C-alpha cells in the first residue's frame, strides 16, 4: 500500500497502475462519485450525467475498477473508500442543488418498499441515475435524457424533499416543472401503496 498524490489517501492499487496514468475522464468520474461515498450510480446515468460516449465510459470505468478505486455491483458503480480523503483538481462545473418541494410522507408508507418500487424506474423524459443511503436519509436521483437536469428525492424523518441540480442553468419555471413531475411520480406510487394497504385483508 502506498500514498497516492492524486487521491490524497492510501489504497491498495493494482501495482501495474500509477496515479499519474489516470486521465481527465477518469478523474472526473472519481470526482463525481466522491460527492457521495454511499452512492450507487447506473452506467447509463453516469453516461448522461458526465456526457461521455458509451465506449469511452466503458473503458474509463474498466480502468478504475482495475485500479481498485471503484467497485461495481447490481446496484451500480460506487467509490471504493472514503470520499472525505480525496483531493481532486478536475473542475466539473457542478452547481448546488436547489430545493423545490418539501412535504410529509403518509405515516403508513414503508420507505424500503417505496424505494424498491421506484428504483430503476423511468418517468417522463427522466432516467434513473442512482441512489445513496446513509442510515438516516435515502436519496434517489434521476437525470433527463439530454443530461441537462438532475432531480433528487431525499427521504428521511417522515419527509420528502425534491431537489434540482441543473448545470445548464434552466430557467426557474422549468426547474419547478421538473421537480413537480418527480413529486407526482412518487406520489402516485405512494398512493398505490396506501390503497393496497387499505385493501389488504385483516388476518383473524
């Protein structure tokens, strides 16, 4: 194990790799994944979010896997290690997320089941990006097909907040409309769950 000047932490990197061999695309992927060390992101979500060609992203992710700085599972790609130890110099042009909606979830909603019903599902022109869970809060993200707008639903303590991250600086009306599309999508799934619970037979 050796100290990495690029990553700013210690990793058991593949001995065939040198940190200086990582190119700007690989650093950008690491920069994005480091925003949430508990996050899992789909391949297509990363492609839209970062604007990479599919073959380019495939090669980039393969190299990072071989270098053992990211890992892949059925849930998607994830940073390997602690994001707090990284120090990247590649600018990504990210903007702070803008909260649009803050509401309460029905008390009878099981967040685990809600997540299972929402994970991987598309709505309108938004595609699944990924999720993260830190024990107290679940965050689910979607991204528009053109990669211009990212939506995130944060669920915790009986509440749901819908955030918008738009590096393309969409006008406020478009951001609000997108946020309500996601909120309506989640609300319909939640209503179905409440209705199903109400219709369930009571065991004797």
